[in-house]
C-alpha cells in the first residue's frame, strides 16, 4: 500500500486515559495463560497481582477493573458504617468518586491543604477525640494529586502522615492512580513511597497505557477481605488474564518512559506561559497542566470548543480553567501544534 499523506491527527490532551495498548501488550494478551478468575484463579491475573504487589512492597495484590473500584474496596475492607475517613479536601476519592462516601455508610471528611497535601495541624485537630463522634478508621493520601495539577506529595509529608496515623493505630490508604508519575518525579522506586502506607491502588490505564484495570495492594488479610468484597460488587471477572497480560506489561515496562510525558508537559507549560499575561499555565511536576483563562474574556466551555476546531482536545476545569494531560501519544511536535492553536484562538478573539 502506498503511504497517503494525512492531516495531522487531533492532539488529544483530555487525559492520559486515552492511551492505546502497545504492540507488546497485544502480544502478551494473545499468549497469556488463562483460567476462570472467579472459580479457581486466572494465572495471568495472579502473576499481575504478585508482580505489582512486589513492586509496591506489599504482600498481596488484587486486580480490579478500575482504580475507582480499588479505592472503594480499600474503604469497604477497612472501614465500618459510621466510621470516618480523613483525606485531603480536593481528593479524587472525595470529589470525583463519591462512592466511598455514599455507598459505604462511612463519613468522608475533607482536610484543607496545599498542593494536594493535607495541613498536618488540621489533620491532628480532626483526629482529636473531641472533634467528632465518629471513630476515624482510615486516612487516605493521593499522589500525584489530580485536582492539584499533578503535584507530588513530598516524602516527608507521607512519612509525617504515616507517623500521625500509626501513633493512633489508623491505617493509611494511598490513591496512587498516578503513583508511577510521582515516583518518576522524585526519582525513587514506587516502593519507597508506598512504605509509608498500608494499602495502595495503582491505575494501569492512564500513563501506563493498559486498556483497563488497576491493582490494589496491601497485607494478605486486607487483600483477602477486598477479594471477597470485589465479588459482592461484581468486580470478579473470568478469563481476565486477557487484560491482566496488558497490565503486566504496563507495570514492568511502561513506568520507565513517564519522564517523557513530564518533559512534554513542561514544554506545553513553557509554551503557554510565553503567551502571558493573557494565559497562565501551572508549572507541572508531572504530566498535568492547568491553564488559567480568566484574562481571555472567554470561559472554559468556549475555549474547549475553539481549541477543538483547531484540532486540540482539552477539558474544562471549572468556568475559567482548562486541564491538559500529556501521555504516550503526545510528541514534542504535537505540543508545538497545541501551543500554536492556543495562540491562534487568542488572536482570533
Ligand atoms: C483517574 C483517577 C482515579 C480513578 O481511576 P479509574 O481507573 O479511572 O477508575 C482515582 N484516583 C485518581 C487520583 C485518579 O486520577
């Protein structure tokens, strides 16, 4: 077949969830040993659970269809009705998922913070016996922090929260949907971060590029409880090794390239900040950039439309901001096209 010159594809900056499986993933999916995971285990799912748990420094792992389900199971397995969970006020588990708050009978209390990190004095105050009639059964962290623009919790902060929690016998869960991005930014293995938490959920279908799935990891007893609960909420699947095979490739091979996504995000941020003062972009630690549109005279819905017409897909973040996420399909040339599209839309006003 002759190669036809094509118009450049759309630059899709909506999310790193749009990433497609790699050729190596398809190869592993085709050859994966399979079983019935609900009946007597799927060997590829078990291999993924064991591999991911080891990388996260935990005794056991559980493959789940999504990171949302991993977070929900972490709460279900460790929190009773009328107990409370403390987490940062902008946490994904609190503001986006809401399931743990509405489906479990647990109360989720947001603690104000900065850059995704809870204020430690406020955390201590919320734990004081006089602060609430409810027992706190879990504290949850998030790194990188989605709503805070992909910021990474300092290791000192994670250690401080762990110290506060352990002194009171409270387990810590980490919503580590983008944990590998956080570890990449800090230049440490993921297990160095998860050493400060009891359970962790890791999303396989964001920058790591698997088509679906997440792993919840923790000690054997919590994961056994989560495995029973997973069945109750319909998360137990059958020949799930087909997709767990892609997950194995994701955890073992795809973390190493995330630094590229971070470099692309920085390139994007620099390009947009060159359009100041009309636009201002956050300086990313990982692969998420937030753009402030307040001085452009157009709201985020209008910007999303205008950029779409110029071949760039974005998502609104409230009325005056956009959220842009870099990933494996975004090249340096694509960033140049995106920045050019912003400039064109600005000048067209
Ligand atoms: C995306 C995300 C999730 C949910 O992941 P899914 O696999 O889409 O359910 C949870 N937490 C954070 C911080 C996220 O960014």
